C-alpha cells in the first residue's frame, strides 16, 4: 500500500472489511482493494477467527444463464449499471453499494440469495472480458445477461417468455413482480434521471403483464 495516504489506507481497509463481512473470496478482495495480503489475512482472522480461504474462483459463465440465476444476475447488473451511470464511485464501492441494494431487494422480496458477492464480481469480469454480454429484451426493453456473441436482435428475456422448466408460470410471474420495488426505488432514490424513471415504468408494466400471464395460466389450469 506504499504511496497511499493514511486516510486512503483506512478507506481501503474498510472496503476490505465490508467485503469479508459479505463473504467475498480472497482473490476478489485482493483484486478490488489496495491492501496487502498480510494485512488482509490479519483482518480476516480478527473478523472471522479463521484463515483466509484459498482456491480458484469456481464459477463458469454458464451459471449466469440459467433461468433463475439469470434473473438475479440481470437485476444486480441493472442496479450496478445505475451506479456506473450516475455516480463517480470507485469500482469496489460501486460493487458493494450495488450488492447491498441487491440484498435489500432480496429481503424485501423474501427471495433466496442466489448471487453471492463473489459471483456478482465475477459476472462483471466476465462482461468486461466478453465472456458474457447484455442484451435488451425486445418486449420489456430491460437489459439481461446473455451469452457472449448471442444475436442481439429479436431477444426475448426469460421473464417475458419463461422456459418450460420454469414451471406453471406462477414462479415466473412472482419472480418478475419482485422487480417492481427495486426498480421503482432506483428511480426515486436520488439517482432518478428521466431515463431511470422510464426504466422503472417499463418494469412496472413488465410486472403488470406478468400478473396477467399468471392469471391466464391459472385459468387454463382450472380448465384442465
Ligand atoms: Zn422481457
């Protein structure tokens, strides 16, 4: 950490502590925060009583493309994108702020935490490295995580067109309706430029159409 002033060192240390508390892997912290391995190891031992875990990051790009993980990954991406567009926060701060907002959404929606902080970080790296890309859904116009080099025209997301394995549609619909509070929050949280409001309105419409989809499916089920 040579070259960093004392205040900056303390700031970096605080970021590392937050990352440890959120369960980030060692290599994620080391690549996000200006901190020595020795200092990180000491902080980790103090916070958790354990040694720094070792090992490679286990995640493959395909994980982010499964239906439910894709919803979580895409939600996190859209939150992170708002911070990227609207603030000058450093990458590690953006990551943490976005991730905390994503966790808040999970609590509000009683949703299981599918996306760990390490996975969120890995996804951003995969996007930077062109292992993944984002594609805008032609129906709801929200950006979703997609295969690298997948054709961008005519894309329909997994919420507008849930795959058969997503079940009766009820699960798809309820997952979709959970977008509402987060995206509305993004639009009114001091980050609300017109573009954000537009995106929020689109998401609300998305959820509304999803409810119609669920109702339609339920009617069909009663007929069978
Ligand atoms: Zn869509």
